[in-house]
């Protein structure tokens, strides 16, 4: 088994975040890296904690997937 794919979930609905966490827990290759209810609060937390995938609500108030942060905002040096 290889490295787990780390997934951050950013959604203003707690029920969606809980359901996604349960789904990821049932999968062998994925792990919930973290969750936030706003895009603004997610930026620093994702940058600090790392993520392979960010799943973000497109219709969330504020910074949602329709207005994500610029590419360099979440990019980490490799």
C-alpha cells in the first residue's frame, strides 16, 4: 500500500463534511486531512497542514470553489 491521498473538505454544511469524512474513512487510499467551513479559514490551515486534494463547495458564501485563492496561495515548495 502506498501513501494515503490527503483530502481537505471545505464546505459550509457540517452534514456534508461529516458524510465526506465517513466516506473517506471507508476507503483504503484516502485520508481526511482536515475540514473547514469557509474558504477564508481554509487557506492557512491547508497551507500549514498539506493536502493532495481540496474538495470545496462551489456555492459557498465568500471564497468558494467558484472564487478559489490564487494558485500560489496554497502551493507549497516541493
